C-alpha cells in the first residue's frame, strides 16, 4: 500500500515538474529571438559577398555602436546581402531587428511610428501598443536601448529624416551595437559619417549565368540548345540579380522564338543603361506582357 502511495506522489510531482519545465522553456523561447529571415534559394555568390563585407568588422566589434552602409542601384542585391548578414551575425547580439522596405513603409503619416513600434518591440522584447508620435518613439528608444547590445538593419532608406526617427544618435545604442543601412544614396551615408561603406557590385559572368539558369531552367546551367541565348540574356542584365531572376523566370519553359523576341527588346537598350534594362524586365515582363510573333 505504501509503495502505491509513494508511486502516486512521485507521478504527481513528476507531472508538475514536467509542466513547469515546459512553461519555462516556452517563456524563454518567446523571449529569445531565434527567427531567421528567408533568403532566396540559389542565392549565387552570396557566401563570398557576406564574408567580404563582414571580415573587416565582424571579428572585432567596436567599443561604440557602428553604422555599416550598403549602397548601390536598385536590384543589385543590397537587401538580400543584408538578410544573409542578419541571419549569420544577429544571434550573437542580445536583440535584433530587421526593418524592411523603409522607403515604401514611410509614405504615410503614421508609418514611421509603426516602424518605431516594430523596432522597440524587437529590441526590448515587449509589445508596444501605442506611441503618440515619432518624438515619443525617439524618447523610448533613447531610454531603453543603451543597455541592450543590438543588431539592427534599416533596409532601403532614402532620407535622413527616416534615420533620425529610428536612430537619431549612436548614443541611443549600446556600445558594440551594429546598425546596417541599405540605400541607393551614397551621399546620405557620407552625411551620416558611416563607419564602413560598401558599394555593392553586380555578379560576374559565371555567377550571372548560374543565377539566370536556376530561374530559367531550374538547374545550374542552361539547356544545350539555349546556351547562346542565355549568355546574351545575361549580358543584357548587366550583372543585376533582380533582372536575372525576373527575366529568367519569365523565360522559363518558353520556346526559342519567344526568347528571341524578348531579347530583341533588351538589345535595343544601350549597354550603359542598366536601370532601364531592369525596368523593362521587371515592369514589362513581370506584369504579363506576352510574346507576339
């Protein structure tokens, strides 16, 4: 009888402890930022670029907060590289935040307040329900962030006002924090006196053909009878990852005649007008323009 009672008590205690442990684990998991950002599969050349961009500062984080700038034209891969760096390095920090598409998400009056809410929630790991205005948001950041070593990415910034709203001063951030800014505007990084500025370069010919092939043929190299056409397509895209992806996806599973028609359109654009090529491939092809014989 005594053994039965002891056994029942043991089972009760075990269940209570098990429940407690599960509760603690869930609480810790909720508090810890273990989420990674999605980076497109077959991101050709990504590993080497991430290594190249981080080698100078990643092993010896400064005693002060640092601003790292990634700049370049639309479609060059700034955001993708920033995501990869975020995934690789973000977990080394107490907290991290990735604010995407700031250019797009700052168009309306309350947008910047919403960006502040996301940033504060990510870094302090507390839900922020109401911020009256951007000045109040700045004050909260100034008060709460200096004790938290943070890794922050501000993606696609196009005005100093946006930066002032989210990181008006490096004094707002704990020593050793990293703020990565992606932008098309080098001058803005100069005004901010960014600690490191990296001009994003396009893919080389081999990398371009590889990336294009993954989207046009779902494999690392073109089909044999499409090799020359693929090389021409790669040349027209000028090493721009977005153009290669969009054009490759548009040409997937199409006949040679359709390829020739699309490439003839790109051929009419001067070689130095990469942005125009990107616009043709992104706007015309992506939005449903069809081949006409």
